[in-house]
């Protein structure tokens, strides 16, 4: 609206100048001396007034542009004096200055915030001018990793440590590269990458380095801890039923020795129990050897195995200890002719894991039941299932149970189910779980 008022005032002045000029021409033509003098004075006044009117605006804008040129955004233009159109212009200039100051303040805050973040990370970062070597920005971690004091130009490093300078600053690492660098009395392994960027006419290089020695050592230590935990978990899973079966056999033998007339020891049962302990011990030994390179196994010790024989071994091994916990366990096979090409010891390990998980799930259940079944589906796949009517698995963690080292148990290692899945993948099979929280679970091994 003020812009229109300015145009109107300028148009009015121009109209008066044109009108006065025509009047002057008319008086000159009619030779009216007195009117000529009066109109000439009026015309001169109008010209001076119009010039001043236009100049004020341009002077104000020139003043503002001068402040912008020198980035003087702290300047304040008077909004309470002078012509109305100029006051309006000053108000606009002051608003622009306030906006720019707010933007600068926000940028400064963001810069400080980013700087503090980069100072806190343990990754070394430096940016410098490629041509002059002047450091644009560097954090403390960069100097700490390379064991050099703060510097303003990379030539400082060249003079102190030429080999290090050549490795870090002269060599380009477009892709992250792992390399060892020698320091005073030691050498460390670092991960380094860099990139070049342009700012106006200057080219800068950004280098990022990370000391990965500590990370590797930490990961190695954690891996050893997890490995020991996993091995202990799997060994205990097998030793517990072996110990229970051995205890049962020993007790029966003791009774037979002490009361030979009253006790009738079946040598066949004794032989079957000892054979089961022997087979499970061999399986445990093979597992211990296989686990270290399980992810690299390409050739399993596959053999044609009857499912009934597999179930008999598991039943003989697990049934005594499970029934001692007042849990009913059943084995069902749709056909005695079902056979699998499997590594028997590893599949036994899978079934033991699943059964022990079922036992754990049923510990607080009424009329606890576990059922292990084998059948052939319509796709002619052989499916082994482990059912239980225990506590079930909460839906929010169901999708995570096969992730290595994930566990919802306070004493679990989180490796049992992930190992089961790995063994099934080696057999080119699948492991599927269905569970209802509070009602029970069923794990299916599909071959």
C-alpha cells in the first residue's frame, strides 16, 4: 500500500511539472512577464522537490546496501522520523536485518553444536586446503590418534613425520581402507577414508580416521566370552540327560548287586542305556569340533536314518529326567518307514534343544505335556514337530528368537535356537515356530 502511495506522489509531481511547463510555454508565447517569473519559480521548486523526493529513497537504499556489503547487520534505521514512505522503507530494512541476525545466530548455534559433537566422537576428522595446506577444521581425536599436537598447517606433520604425512595426507583413500601406521613405540591399525570438496575457487580435502585396534580387541574379547557361554550351554544341555540316564543305570545296577534275588536286571536295557550314553557322548564331541566352524561347514556327515531310530535314541536319553519333573512326554510317528538323510548327531542336538526349551516352558503348567511327532505333508516334506502346552512366546519377541544371543531368559545364552536354525539351513531345511502366549508353542523342522 505504501508503494502505491509513493507512486501516486511521484506521478502527481510529474503531472504538476508537465502542467507547469505547459503554462510557462503559454505565458512566454503570450509575453506575460509577471506570470513567466512566477511560473518559472514554481517549476524550479517542483523540480527540486521531485529530485529530493526521489533521492531520499535511493540514498536510503544505498545506505542499506552499503551496510549489507560490509555485513553490518547490527545497524538500526530510524522508524519514527522523516517522511512516511522513508519510515516505511526503514522498517523493511530493520526487519531484514533482524531476520539475517536470527539466521546468523541459528547458524552459529548449529555450528557450535556440530563442533561439540565432532569433538566428542573418537573418530579423527580434519579438513584442509589442498593447495596451501591450511587447516580449515580439525578435532582433538585426530591429533590423539596420530600422536601429534594441534597444528594449523599440514606441513607441520610433514616436517615431523614424513612417512606418516605421506600415508595420511598425500595418499588418496576414496574407499575406506584399513592400514597400520607406526607411532613412537608402537603401531596401530586405523580405518581411513577421504574426499575432496570445492568451496568457491578453493579445493579442500576431508580426512576421517578411526583407531580400530581397540574395537578389534574389544570385539575379540566379547566373541570369546560368547563362545565360552555357547559351548557351556550346549555341553550342559547334553550332559544333564546323560548324567540322569547314567544315574538311573547305576541305581539299577546297585539294586541288582545288593538284592540279586529280588531284582531282575535286563541286560538288554542296560546295553541300550550304555549305547545311548556312548552315542550322545560321541555326538557331543562332534558338536564341540563342529561348532567352531559351523558357519563354514559345506559337507555334513549325512546318512540315511530312520526317524523311529532317531526318536528312540532321544526318548531313551530324555524321558527319565523329563518324567521326573512330572511332565508327560510322547513320541508319535505317522509311519515307521519315514527316513531322513541327515547328520544324526546334529539333528539330535536340535531336538534336545527344542525339548529342553519345551521343558522350561512347561515348568509352571498344569498337566504339562510335550509331544514330538513325525509326519509327511502334502508336499512330501518330512516334518518333525515339538509341541508343548507351556507358557508360549510373547508376540513382541517371537520374530527375534532366532537371532544369535537374543534371549528372554535371565540365565540363557541366546544361542540355542539360532544354532538350531543354522543346523537346519545346513541340511537345506527350515525351522518354523507357532506360538500363543500363555497356551504353548510348536516348533517344526521341515526337511
